[in-house]
C-alpha cells in the first residue's frame, strides 16, 4: 500500500517537471478536513497523508472553456488540488474515501469503484518518494509487538516520481446548484507488487510511471482497458533506493525536509537492509 508520501515540489517546480499547461491549483474545491490543512494545500508537504488535498496532474478541458468559446475546446494538461481518497460519484457519504486511498493494479479495471475512472479519468500524482514501515523479523516494541521501522523510497536518479492514479467527482446534492465547494474531486494511488529489494520493506508499492508513459496515461482518448492495463506493467527493478528514517514521520503533524534524513545504522533495532537482507541492530 501507499499510505504516506513526500510531495516536496513547489508549484513552479511541479509545472516545469510535468510540463503543465495550466496551473489550476487555485480553483476552489471542497476539502474533507475539519481543520485547515497544514502545511497549506499546494505548498511542499513532506508528510502527505490521506484526506489532504494534494497536487495532481491531469488532462482535461478547462472549466468554462466550452461555454466561453461556444465550441468544443481541446483538453490540456493541468495541475489541480485533489483530495487523497477516492469518493465514487454514487457514494452517499464522502467518508468512504478513507477506505479508497489505494487501488490495486491487478483489479483496477474490475472494481466498480475504479473501473470507469481507469478508462476515463487518469492522473499523475507528483512525489519525491514514499514511506513504508518495515515489520522487524526479530525485534519487539514496548508492547511486545514486532517493531516497525519507517523507510523512505525514492528514485536512485533523483528524478520526480509520477504515481499512476485515477480521479473522480462527487457532488453534495444538498448544496446549492451554483456552489463550487459542493464538489469533492478526489483521487486514489494505484499500487502493485513491490520490486525485489523493496519487498524487504513492504510487499506493495505505488505504480511509478516512466516519463515516456506520462502522455499516454494522461490521454483522455485512450479508453481501451487492455491498453490501460499495459501501461501499469513495471519496466523492471533497479529504479529505486530505500533507506531508514526517523519515526518522526509516524505522526502526521510532523513535517519538513528533516523527515527525509537518513537514520544511521547504529540507530536501527532489528531492521532489514533492503539491498542485502542483512539484519541491523538485532
């Protein structure tokens, strides 16, 4: 699964890295959070968690463009703030999104909650990397349960990641017709089996699309399920590195670049080196 990631790019970096034509991150959309998001949505967030609004890249006709021009306008690549945790259009309660932060690649096109979005509403989720918690095979915590060590996974070449995602629209039918905040636009991150090495941390990982696949993934005219499925196939192992970090990331209110600092090996207790399988500090 992917339950936390680092969205560290500032808006200008995101627009350049993902060749965005329209920055629409200032467009209003409804948040599911009770309290204001911290750090504010659209700014670098080193501890992105479900229910937050996150920068997402998609290709779509801009709102109002068709009406203004009186004709069908071309879809363009946009950056928008969407809520992490997909809320299907038919959902009665938006809280269902808390259970839909991830979608398995193996069943994406078979599940009613995701199938239509997978062929019509695909997106890229920009990230510097993601977090997972490794269950120690030897060490216990104070409660006698297996100790969990957080790791940060990132591209070895330092490039921005584009997680494969799909998005959906949900409208609060009790809200006024012209209320722009009646809409929740939400997304889910697609996951797959973890690559060799990363599987020593967790058995799942996000689907990270290569830059060469971004155009096809975002193409709204690509609707064939088999073609969509083929884009989710892994190009093979070796793209990513993983290293241990502080348990400060465990608390969502903790944030900042220090969360990405590597934890020295002599601070580890019963953690497994992802590259070698060696148990450290056992």
